[in-house]
């Protein structure tokens, strides 16, 4: 150890991962500074405050599990909690554990450089602030680098326009603000999980809502409901079982596949089970189905046909229903957006679907969206076009390791990591929910806790053994 850095660890990001990492390292008596781009804690939930944004994991499987006191103090109001409540929860956690005092807000880290002589990292923010630490821990999220579409004229539109994850704050700073959509001509580009949540809400208030759809997803009903006092008391009493169930499931949810083939039951039994699942809340219809629906194309065809039938039953116009049914993938083969009357909005007079496979967008104009057949004039244009997922939030920071090696070069042909937790040539660099880590395809907070605890154990071990540098070997990485 040639120099003593300012901090033991710098954490980038104060979302669910960064907040917990800060707490754990502080518990170990280590000094930590967190740098956060946003104006408050919350990460994904801070930024994604569009109307309709909510969990599609059961709320009580999404919150932190590590504080019994917190579990008993916090009351979830809905089975699938909306964004303003989620921010209230994360703010409550930040207050309770006094986290904000170690977080610098409105500080976007633009550069991180490993200092080989000192075995430490130096970061620089966009505003020029610098800090040094033994460890650099990224908690930058998998879906935080916004992706605007590469359509000509995006900067030309004269009305109100932004990406869903840059929705303006409401008075409390929490979200859900309708930005004056009432009675207006609103356009939404993108129909992934975000687009679906937003479209349902926009259809309630817009004068005219135009949805620009490239390829549809298979959506399934969320079936949200308020949590009664009795239910909340029961949830509090059974938290250990709830988390055990998540821990033992394939992806951290409280659902498990039925270890049986669709072909082991009669047609009537299968139909009855699919119907039962369709009426259940959340992802159960996806992750609690017969196991072969997700691995055997013939079994998947049965649930796909069932789901297509449901869409046909919910959309009045048969031709429109066909446009909303995916033809390029089976149910559950892509992320299933959870809906609340999504398909029904297309029965409303104020909602129009533009199928971009028939009439592609040519350009964004001053007045709206020009497709191959006409110009759609709009007052508000929302981009629900997703993210530069997983690696985008890393590659947007200039990260240099041993010998000045750039992370972007190391990952030029796709990410190369050890367990998704770091990589060769990048000593003391730990990536929570990093590329390749199972946490990216999980009920994320459940896997975040595992990642944070692994990193904390590693740092404790190094401190106890008086070690100052750790780096995966190239063999381990390969
Ligand atoms: P997404 O799934 O990537 O969807 C982006 C949408 O924009 C797609 O429909 C895409 O069409 C469309 N699109 C992209 N470029 C376009 C272009 N140039 N022209 C027209 N359409 C274009 O993004 P997302 O909906 O934001 O969801 C991302 C992830 O966030 C989800 O998978 C989920 O994991 C997470 N999420 C979670 C929640 C929750 O937990 N409650 C809510 C929302 C999102 P194509 O697919 O045809 O390319």
C-alpha cells in the first residue's frame, strides 16, 4: 500500500444496489462515498416516473429483506406498487439508515482510472469533482442508459417530447405527472413493458392517442389490487417464507414452474390450468406454468395459442387483434409486459395503432411523425424505446484499468467478465448486477442483495488479511 486513498470504496449509483452497498460497507466500518447522477436516491425508480410505472414483482418480494425492523415498519399499499410509492419507500430507507450523508447527488461520474502505483481508483465527475478509493464498485443499473431511436428528425419536433425515463417530476419530486396529456394528441413510440404501462394510462386522458408499434409483445394481466390491513399483517408474519420461496425459485420471484409436462394432462385439464393461471396475479402465468412451456417448442405452442386467443377475445376488431399478436416468438420467449386493460384501450375511439411493419416511420417532423403513408400530427411525443441495456451504463463512462486499458476496448466484441463481478486488468473493480451476472435476469432486488453481500464479504476478507489488490486471472475469466 503505497498511499492511503481518501475512501475505502467509491460506489457509482444510489439506486437499490448502491444504497444497500453503502449500508453494508458502513456496517463493516469502511469509509464510502456514493456518487449519483440523479437528485435523490432511487436509481431506476427515480428516473422512471412516467404514469403507470409500477412493480410487476409482488411488492413484498421486491423490498429489501435484510432489516427485520424495516420489514415490520413498512406497509405496502398495493400488491404491485406504483412508482410514487416505490420512491417513498426508498426515501424512507434512506432516512431510516441516514444514507444521504454519504451520497453526492447530481454528480455524474464520467471517468474512472486505476492508479497502479497506489492500487486505487480515481474518479472524476462531469462537474470536475475528483475522489480516490481503494475499490470502485459500480451500481449503475442494467436499464439506465436511455436509448433514443435512430430515426431522422428526432430533434425537429416542436411539441413536448422526451424519453420515458426522463419524465418530469411532480411537486413531490416523485412522479406520475400527466404533463398535460388531457385532451391532447399524444404519440407513443415503443410497446415494450414501459410502453404498455404508459399507454394504458395515456389512453385514459389523451384526446387522441397514437401508438407506433414495431413488433408486439405478448402481454398478460397484472391483476393488481390494494393490500388490506389483514393481508399486510399476514405478509409481515410470513416474510421469512416469502423470501425463502424467492431464494429457491429460478429467478427470485415467488413463483415456481410446475415440474410436469403439458402433455401429461388431458386437454381439458390443461385448458383449466391455463385459465386458472391467467386469472392469477403477476408473473405466475409465465413462471408458474408447466415447465416445458418454456423449453419445448411444441409445449410453448399450446400456451402461445391460448394467449393469442385471449388477445382476440379482448380486442373487438379482428384485424387489429392480429396486429397485436406476436408472430415472431412464443409466449414467454421474450419479457412479458404485465398489463391492466392494455388490449382494451384499442377498443376506444381515441386510440389508434400504427403498425410500423406496414407503414414505417420515415422521419420525425416539426408537427409529429411521418410514416410512409401520412404525417401524424401530435402535441406530445413520448419515446418508450428502451435502453442501451446492461453494458450501456458502463460504456458511457471512460473506465481505464491496468496500463491504461479501456473497458470499452476489452468489451468491444461483447462483455468479458469474471462471474459478472469484474474482470482481468481491472483490479479492485466490482460490478454489481454486471453483465453476465444472473442478477440481470432476476427479480432484481433479490439478486442485488446476493451481489452486495458477496462484495461485502470479499472486502471484509481483504481488510482482515491486509490485502490491497484483487484481480481475476485471465484463466478464471475465460
Ligand atoms: P424495450 O423492451 O426495449 O422496448 C422498446 C420498444 O421500443 C420496443 O417495442 C421496440 O420495438 C421499440 N422501438 C425501439 N426502437 C424503435 C424505433 N426506432 N422505432 C419504433 N419502435 C422502436 O424497453 P422498455 O419497454 O423500456 O423495457 C425495458 C425493460 O425494462 C423491460 O424488459 C423490463 O425488464 C424493464 N421494465 C420493467 C418494468 C417493471 O418492472 N415494472 C416496467 C417497465 C420496464 P422492437 O421490440 O420491435 O424493437
